[in-house]
């Protein structure tokens, strides 16, 4: 069903009569204001009844709303509130001004980048304020005496303040907000801010140039990060040759993957693993095996072979299988572009395919074929794009942004339900997709395909 609070699904009726149009536009504002008030009441009543705080920008405030997805009514009210306030904001600004603003809001990334790169959050006291002069001296000292100058620092910090990063309670004196404090204390989120504003932002600006240079490319070496950084390695190889960047990326992904919809228990509970009986599951690209550990823990009839690239299995990088699982989980190496030799009931891929274009995803599915027997299963746990306009504004925005970023770094994409069926059919007609579904609360979908052998 289409969600009418989602701008993708909103095309207001074309009203020919000017009087009706006047009424429709005014009514929309009134409806939104009412929705905002009603949803705010649902949220505040919920918080009051539980003695909880609302999120706030107060330096000691709550950085995240304490409303779990399980509490469906207030959880939905918060999503609807965000959508309605955004729409009312957009209407109050008006399409013309909104477009002008959109085009130069890249300044947001600039001020965020400066705050992160110069480590300004570290120079602002958690209690009280600091003058711009003192702040500049401290930031310059933190940056090995790099001259930045009060004027430059002040303009960037004051721009960041328009995004609630720092505030100026007394003229010329800077203090922390809850947001700027996160840049001081939340290591994964701080790295997310740095990774996006320093490492990815220049490449975002070059995507269209890359599309013109390498039209319709599905190659992981013809991306905007290749163009921007003047190098021809695939993204993950590029990351691995730069330990500082690699660490930043991993911490940034921790911040992103730490979001509720990616929790490990969602895949443990989301698939009927017991239905496999006594079986072996090959966890392909399974990293250090933490997903297999969690499933093995809950389903004692299953054995796991966790395959990943050789680089993940060197003495320095290899993880440890918990003692009580060593009989049932093994960590091995296998490149999933080469023919599979491990014959098993089930091949499991979590967060793999969204990193590859169709061309390479098809190769991965074809490389499995030598090991498949009639009834073998391929289970995929990966991103799933919603049908346009069928989810809340916030969810739609998250998924569309993820999809775009897959293009920036790897020329890959997120997929809709139909895309998965199409992918298997193109890999080999002997695959049959049984089901594509999204477990409750999960940000990732599950796709189950079966090898029919005919
Ligand atoms: C995004 S991580 C997903 C890890 C794990 N499946 C999870 O859900 O947390 C992608 C994994 O694929 C592995 N990988 C990339 N290319 C591979 C290849 N050609 N063969 C095997 N593993 C590969 C990476 O080393 C990494 O561990």
C-alpha cells in the first residue's frame, strides 16, 4: 500500500479551478499541522507514561529516541511526525526556495568535514563555553600549528551550528550541543562523519562524470571513487592498502550496521533454520563467522563452513570460533567467483550481493552450480528496495540513499523483489526463487532460492 506521507507517493490532484486549488493548498497545511500535533501527543504521552526523555540537542540530552520498534504505535507516530514536519517545512519554504537551497546545501558537508578534520569537538569544553580566539588557538595546536585563522574557523563553526553542531549561547563563545558531543564521544559515528565527508563526498560529486566516462559500466574498477582518486583498484582492495582509511571505513560501517534493523538476531529468527534438519550451511563471504556463530548457537542440528577470502584467514586477521562451537563451525577460505567444491544443503550469503553489479552477482551464482544438488538452497540476506512510496518517508530515504552509495563505490545496487527473481533466472534457469520476504523489524530481506536441477 502506498504511504501518503511519503513524498514519492504524493502527487497532489491536479485541481484546475483556482479557488479549489487555493482551498486544497491551505487544507494540506492544516492537515499536516494537525497530524504533527496528534503524533507529538502520542509520543509525549508514551514517554511520560514510561518516565522517559525525548531526544534533545541539550549537551546532556538524549541522542536517540527511546522508542523501540516493538512499541508500534509511538514508533510509527515518530516516523509520521518526521515526514509531516518535513513536508510542512518544505511547504513553508516553497518549491523555488527549496530547490535553491537543495543545490547549495553541499555546504553542510563542507562544515561537517571541517569540524571533523580539524577535530574541533575536542577543543570545545563539555561544560561552559570557549571564545573563538581561544578555540582557534586550541584547534591550531591540535593540528600541529596549522594556521587556520579565527575568521575561517568561525565561519565554518557558525555554519555547522545551523545543523545544531555546536551553539553560541553568548556572542563569540562556542558550546557543545548533543550532536557535537557525539563527534567527541561516539567513535563509530565520528568515523562515519569523517568517512562520508572526507572519503566519499568528493566521489559523490563525480558520479555523473564517471557515468559519462564509463557509460553503463558494471565494473567495480570504473566507479566514481576510481575516477576521483585516480586509481584502478576495486573498492575493497583500495581500502585494504590504506590502513587508516580501512579502519575508518570499518568503524563507520559499525555505526551504520549498528542500527536496529541490522541486528544479528533478526536473521537468526527471520528464517526457519530448523526446517533444514541435520544440515551444513556454507556461509559465503561470512567474514569471521559471527552470523554463523549466532545461528549455530540457536540451531544445534546445523553445521557451518564459513568461507571468505584468504586475507581474512591470516594469523593476524583470523577470528576465533568459540570453544563450544568448534565441532560445528569451521572458518575456511574460498573465493566465491571460483567453482564451489563444498557440497552442502544450503549456501548462505549475507550482505554480499548488494556490493556487486548484476554481471558479477550472476557469476557468483553460476560458480555455485558445480556443488548444487536437487533441492539445495541458496539463502540471501540482503538489502531490499521497497516499491516506490510504500514505506515511510524516512525508510524510503534511507534505502534510496544506500542504493546511490552503492553506485559511488562499487557500481552495484540495491534490488527490489522482482530484481532477485530476474537475477537467478539470468544466472541459470535451474534456479527457482521460492520466496522473497522481509522479516519483521528487519532492514534486510531474505530470499530463498532452490536448485531444481532441471
Ligand atoms: C559486507 S561483508 C559481509 C560479511 C558477513 N556476511 C556479514 O553479513 O556480516 C562482505 C564480505 O565478503 C567478503 N568477500 C569479498 N569478496 C569475496 C570473494 N571474492 N570471495 C569470498 N569472500 C569475499 C569480504 O571479505 C567480507 O567479509
